C-alpha cells in the first residue's frame, strides 16, 4: 500500500517500511517535488539506496484522516451556503482525531448558523454521493466551478474532487469513497483567530459520535443536578436557578452596602490623631472589594482629613484598600501605602495617590502589617 503525504491540510500517513531483517518506523510522510518523503526511525537492520521494501500504512489512522478531510470539504461548502460566497479558506489542519478550518468572515458565527451548517453537512453525508476525482486543466477546473484552496500550489493539470453538486474543489489529498463513509459531523468550537478570520474545530465519524455521547452524559448530569425530570426540562430549571442566584446576589450586595454604611459610622470612632490628620486602620469582617471601597468613600466623607487602611479576608485571601483624603496626598500616597502593607503579607498592590487596592495571602502576618501603618504614616506627616 502506498503512503499518502501531507496535502490539502491533512497530515501525512504513519506506518512502517520493512524487508527481511529491516524495519523503518514512519512517523510522517511529506511531499517534496514529485516525491513522497518518509520520515521516521530505523529500528532494525540497515537501509540502503536500492533496497526493496514493503510499505505498511496505519490503515485505521488513514481512514479517520480521510473522513475528516472529506468533512472539511463539505464544511467549506456549507459555510459558503450559510454565510455567503465571501467565505474562503484561510488555512486548515486535518488529523485523524479532529479537523480545523480557518475562513474569511468578519463576525462571529451565531449558534443558529452553526446549527444550520451542521445540518447541511450531515444532510450531504446522508445523501451518500460518490466522491469522484477527475484530472483536468487548471483553467478548465476553475471555469467548471471548482474552488482552489488557500496555500496550495497547482500545476497545469489538477485533481478535481466532487461530492455531488454540493462540493467541488481542487485537492490532492486522500478522501472517502462515498460521503456516507464520514458517518457523522459535529462542530466542537468556533472562534476568531485574527481580524476577519474565524476558526471552526470539528470532528467526524467515531470522534463525532464520542463527542455527542459525552455531551449527552453532561446534559444528564446537569438535569440530575437541578432535579429536572429529564434532559429536555433541564434548560428551564437552569434558567430558574440562574434567576434565583442573580436575585440573591443583588440582595447580598444590598446588605453589604448597608453593612458598609453602618460600619463606617462605628469605624470612624476608632480613628486616632497622627499629626494634622486622622488615621484609621481596621479589618471589616465578611467584606468584599466593592464593600471595602464603599466603606472607604463613606469614611473619607465623615473624617474629612484622614489616612485610612481597610482589610478583609475572603476565601483565605487578604483584600486591602488604602485611601487618603485629597488634602493629604502630597504627603501620603495611597498607592505606596497599599504596597507597603501588601508586601508584608505576601502580595503587592498600588493605585492612585488617593485610592489604591492590594492583596496578599499570609494571614498570620496581617495583624503586624496593619500595626506598622501608624509609624509609616507618622513619618510622612511629620
């Protein structure tokens, strides 16, 4: 059996070349001029010019590559049919376990369009047209409607591959005998990779079936997790759960805002005088970053001329906010102050002269770090 080399974006065959007392394991096959180069490692004997060898190709791997390559042609046609004739190939990769197709398009492909593309490709697979190849003049092939592929170089005579009237392209790669041999086609992902270039990653055959089964299993687990009667009811249950979480988050944020407002009144009483200003260094239990910032704003308004450091512990992480009223920023910089405290608790931070944030992870070092603020501020306030 002859080996097929890289062509049309597909990877080369693997296998082995062997003779009596000789074995060469082929890891890749590439084209160079009119030759097929076999790349690999000699594991037994010596290989010399003129030796006659038998080529044994990894047939299962080649068959999977064929399915994905033929699916790529159907995908190209489906994209043009769904998105418009401006779609043209910008690159592709065809491997045994997946295919990747890059194409010109200026915006994300919608979920509805992706579903339509999948339906079109699978309809052509079920139609089971024979995959036909013809050799003809390059110009005649283009005049007949064949699409030339990105990055390929063509001679005067070209190979035209067609699957019914749906897909007609120039291609030198290996393909299935009939479209039905692809079995099934599924899109796994769609993304943008450059300005005006999108990418689709997909699978066919056994890979598509495995992808479908995994998704089914995931959906069943989701349905069980939200106590839905069946997979069809899961979407409604998930939507209800998401609405409930959003409502609870809003309620929690309202309560935290009230906490910040109430706490700031009590916290202000703990401020001490350092030089011409008030200094307040405190820990707020259960506060998140937003609550700390809100409490900071209220404390600045109440204390008028102050340096403030607030800390909170959330999921074993330290959150810090440092604030300085505008009349003191020439002497005390909030960004420097935040970083001064953060470096003592295994973190770093910074920000504006009047407001800065920081974080850390050494919970045991926090009390001493907060205690050190008074001397640091006093030095700068004289």
